[in-house]
C-alpha cells in the first residue's frame, strides 16, 4: 500500500479539475464533485434495482462509479465536441490507457486499471453510463432553472438523444421491465420538458 498522501494527491487533483471548461458557470463543478454525484446516484439506482430482484453487484457498481473519470487527472476535462471529433477519441484513449496503467502501478493498486478500463461495461457499467449522462442533465437543470444561466444550454443540445440511447442500452440488459426504469424515464421527460418550457 502506498502512502496516504499519494491517495490524497489523486483526490486533490480531481478536486482542482473543473468540468464544462468552455462554459461560464454560476457554480463551478469539479471532477471530484461529479464523481461524488455519480457514486451517489448509482448507489440509489443500484439499490432500487436490487429491491426489484435485479442482480447488481454493488461493490462493482460503486468501484466503477468511483474511478470512471479518473483519467481526467491526466487529460483534464475535454469538451464533448472535441473529445468525439474524428480521430481524437482514439488518440486520447491511447494516452489515457498508457497513463492509467502507470497510475495503477504507481499507486500499487493493480485493480485500478481494470476497474477504470471496464467502468462502462456490463450491467453495472451501463448504469454508470446512464448516471454519467444524468450528471449533465442535473448540471444543466441546476445552472439554467435554478440560476438562470443560459450559457449551459449548448452543453445540453444532445442530452435527450444521449440519455435515450443509454437508457435503451441499460433496459436491454435487464431481464424484465422494472419500476425503477419507468420512474427514470418519466422523471427524465419531466425535467427535459421543464427546461424546454423555460428556454
């Protein structure tokens, strides 16, 4: 086990990295705050699905939630249009992979790389993928509805389509329809409609 100060350093770097770097925010959000949001919402959704009889490994779910954006300690927060433009994602993934292997080794935590690399794989990973998109919806709601900040809206242009696709993928992994997913669909529509009405 490495020294506690090395783990503190990772947390400190995550707390200093700001998300939405191309947008003026009324309340800044760090990568560490985002990670906390993803962990908490993943916990609630995971537990809700477990109560409905869905087999969720909560340890795996929360491990994936905790490290899903750890690569941003290396790359910083890269805006979606840049990250997903032609050729950038592949080059970025190579840099992230090499450096996450080094971080895993440097922190003497061999599982770290696999947890990060498979953070959005399988049922638990699909939940993380949905929740990661909910984080954008939440931030958009907070900034626009609560603070009146219209500059966040361009970040949300494709969120309806992205969430619809990711929720469809998650639904396909579930063995049967659940009240949890029905609630998520209903609430998502309600929030998106509120944002549309206020534009």
